[in-house]
DNA sequence: CCTAACTAAACGAACGTTTAGTTAGGTAGG
DNA sequence: CCTACCTAACTAAACGTTCGTTTAGTTAGG
C-alpha cells in the first residue's frame, strides 16, 4: 500500500497544481481539491500537513518537473553559441507558451511569494536560465550589459504570454505572434543587432 | 451630507486598492476593509452593492487616476520623435516602478481578470500607450515589427519590476538597474540600434 | 492482525451579506 | 429662533454558508 500513497500524492499534486494555477491559493478550498480528487477533505491531511504544505509541495513538484526541459537544452554541447542561444530561447518560450500551470504559478509567486519562496524561485527556476543567457550574451553581444539584457529576454518572453489576451486586441496583431518560434526569432534579433 | 458620501467613497477606494493590490481579491475580506476604514462592515454596503462592485470601482479608480500622467506625456508636442519616445518610456517606467498599487492590480488582472475586465484593461490602460509606442517606432525603427516591438518595450518594463526581487539576487545586479532612467536608456538602446 | 488509506461527521472561526435601529446634519413651517 | 422632521451615514447584531481542520470509526491489502 506504500505504492498507493505516492500514487495518490502525485495525482493530488498535479490536480491541485491546476486549481492553484487557475484560481490562486486563497480562492481554492480544501473541499474543492478533495472533490476534484474524488476524496474526502480529511483524506488530504493523510498526505499533506495542511493547505500551506500542499501548496509548497505543488510548487516544488511543478518547478522540478518543468525546468527539466530547460536543463536538457542547457546541457547540449557541441553547438555554436548562436545555436545554443536560439535553442534555449525557443525552449523557454515553448514552456511559457504551452504550460499555463507553470507560468501562472510563477506569476502568482512573483506577486504573493514569501521571501523564502522567492529564494526558491530564484535558485530553482531562474538561476540556471539566467546564467546561460548571460554567458551566451557575453560572447555574442560583448557591448551590452549582460545582466540587464538577459533579464530583458526572460521578461519579454514571460510578458509576451502574460499579456497575450491584451496583445491580441491591439492593432497590428497577427496570430503568428503567439508562436514560440516567432518570439524566439524576434527576441534574438532585438538583442543581437549591433549598434 | 452629500459631501461625506463622496469623501468616504474615495477614501474607501484608495484604502481598498492598497489591500486588494497587496493581498488579492479573495484574500481580502469585507471585515478587513471595514477595519482599515474604521467602519462597520455594513457601512461598506451603503457605498458599494457588494464586494465585486467594490473591486470593480477600485479598478476604475486606479486605472483612471494612474494613466493620467502617461496621457500628459503623450499630449506633449513640439519634440523630436526620439525625445518623445524617451520621455514616454521614462514616464511609463516611473509609474510601474513607483506605483505598486497600480502595477500589482494590473498583474492580478492579467492573471484573474474576466473577459469584460480584460477589455477595459486593454482600452483604458494599454491602448493609448501602445499606439504611441507603435507610432514612434514606425518613424524611428522602420525595419522592425512595430506590434511586436511596442509590446516588447511594455513587457520589459512591466517584467523588470515584476521580477525585481529575483533580479536582485542574480549575478551582475547593480542598484542602478532599478532606476527608471537606467531602464529607459537600455530599453531604447535595445530597440533603436539598427541591424 | 496490523497498519496505511480512507469516510462520516463535526468543530469553531471567518466569510459575505442583511436587518433593524441610531445618529447627526440639513430644511421647512410657525 | 426654534422645533419638528427627513434623510444620509452609520452601528450592533445576527443570518446562513463555507472555511481549514480534527476526531472517531471503517476498510482492505501484506
């Protein structure tokens, strides 16, 4: 029965991640989570100490599972710096574009995360991404402020999809703008064109 | 006594904006709002039909009051396009950097706003800003996709302060990065350097 | 037969909201 | 000038609901 524990736990984490991402911590009740899992509210407390612990576990689970794709891209060797930058921007854009659970939880944490949770967000999600961008930019755009530029790339990608619903109603919008490929192309063009 | 009504109403709007911006809609109770206003919960219902109407009124109030500074910059004539762009980026960056109530409510709406509220966000907050950027970019950077580039400028500025707490813990950070002047300089440099 | 995983039921607290009554400032009639 | 009254702005108290959580008991696989 030890197997059922981890099964239920993982199932709860994924199912709860969706609820928290969609509605936010305060707007999701333990009863709602239990209903979604076809369980009794009390059963949740077999797997998590309280609502806070459940939320923390959800963040841990989502961060770990979602940044693996990025780390895989990072680990690729034997490419030119330009290719690595492009592959990396596309991977990050793809995750942000397609994984609403990840990106919404991330934006929620940026709004409401405690200092301790921001620290985890920083090290577990952004540290490696940021270092990669900065290192590549040092080689590819030597005249720029790497810290600022790497940040700008990340925030353009995050904001591009955060503001998607508004962007689509502004003049000049084309559906192609939503594609991670288009975004990657233009972000790189923006950052790499010399003075 | 008609005066007391609008006084209390405005006071409630500003005080409640702070609470909603800080904690989010679901995490703020009517009792908490009443306590902050030194009123009874029931008194709130003299001024607003229910919690939703209060939140809507807060958004309306904040959007109207905060975008006036931007519109003033937009109305300035007799400047070069480059000066206008710079003044405009700085004004937007200044608001986003200094007015946490505005920027946090904005990010919350981007996460949780209904279709109707997103429409208001689009027209009341972003439409004019976006048009100005796009128009200026058409003259200053003719080779670019204006829609994408204008959006990129807005999202860099929004994301720069949204991610500030993470940015400060990443290698290469300097306090100067937080200044709207620095941000404006680098955003313009990023966008205006030709191929 | 033990233990892990659950259910049924309930706890007190807090929630949004309503009802009934109170207060205070403006206004009209004498 | 005074008084009687009206209404807007409030308070005190309670409504029923939902919240997070706990307790006690049940079930089923090793």
